[in-house]
C-alpha cells in the first residue's frame, strides 16, 4: 500500500532517489522522493441531510489515525508521533512516541520499535519493548491495571515468529509470518497451544508485485475458507477491496479514490462503503528534502 505525504518542493533531482519502504503497525508504506517528514491525518465526514458539510479528526484504527513520521537521511524512520482526539473534535495532542530500531537480519526491513507513553488514559494499554541483540529477539509487555502479558518476537531465516506468553511464561499462542526472497509475506500461521488453528495465504499478481491481490484465510477449527480480493490502479494503490464469505458469496466491499502530488505520492484518499457513501478521508502532508 503506498502512503505518502504532501507538499511541495518538487525538484526533479529528488525524483531520482529510490523509494523508501517502511513497515510498521502491520502496514507497509511506500514513499517516492526524498522524504523528511510525513503528517498523516484521518478524518470522518460530517453530514447533514445526506450531504457532506465538513470533516473532523477521528482516532483511527490500525495505525490510520493522526500521526507524524520523521525520517533520517537514509530514508529510515526515526520516530513516529501518534496523536489522540478529544470527543471526535479537532483538538489533538501527542499520545505516544515510537522510536524505531533496525537489525541486520534477513528481514532487516522489519522495524524494531519502542513506545514511550506520554498519556495514559482509561482503557489504554502501554507497551514496553526489550530487545535482545544477541538472539535478535524482542520481548514486550502489554500492561493495564489488572494484568501484564509478556510476548516475544524473533526472526529465523525467512520467518518472523511472535509468541504470546501466559503469566507463567507458557506459550499460549504463536504467530508465524513467512516471507519470500523479495521479503513479501506469503503465509501467516496461528497456533493455539501448539496446534495449528488458522492459515492465511497471500497471492501476488506477478513475480515483482509488492501487494497481494488475493488473500485466503483457512480456519482449521471451523473448516472454512474466506477470501479478500484487492484491485489496484496503475500506480499500485488499492482502488477496491472485496470480502467474500466462507461459502464464496459476496459479503461487502470498500472502494478508494486518490489525489496525487508530482512525485506520485497520494495526498488525499477517500474511502467509500458498498453504498458509495464516503466513510473516511485521509490526508498526507509531505515535506521533502531539498538536498541530501
């Protein structure tokens, strides 16, 4: 998925640099040009009599809320600020700051991150990460007022393994992501108490495509297979996502419309439901470096 950022130092020489590829929050963002900062904002429409009269900030899900990303001279992410909104209004403040760390392992594009909690509010579970550089393993804890859960992540060849531990340090759930030689995810497995319970298979339209167009999820407990299908425009951005039920019947879909800057990065994305009603609008404000 290509995410980007906006405005406007449009030097042709900058366009000769390669793309920056970043993975965080389980989502991949590609940027064209020599990017310094990205401000990503998520809005929901305000409607009156069926017409959109304005927009307001939304908290967002799965990393799609308001956030600002800072890059170093090599195009790697240094920090990411996440913001919260108050009552769905326009007031935002820094909620969390993520610091990013990189390894030289085979999956060296996978970012190792730590979160520093600026605001602990009711219902929020702060995370703490501990990195073991010798074993290339991350240990992290999710805390709230009632419990502490410890997890660990490690990289082995073409796999990334995430283990969820009980309070007695017993592995309860294991998630394994498999990657091909291009570092594309091709399979995702979930084990419950050592038993394989679900498999997700990612299919790509061609040998070099970075985005899967068909995603199958096999639930071994329910003996069902569900399907998600992506359609792309000529820039490689998703224009339609369709979800199918396990019996193959259509379930729902979303469609997307984009505006782009002169680098080919989108600066506005609109998301519509199956009734063609806009449900979200995203903006990316991009600051480019004028020189290296």
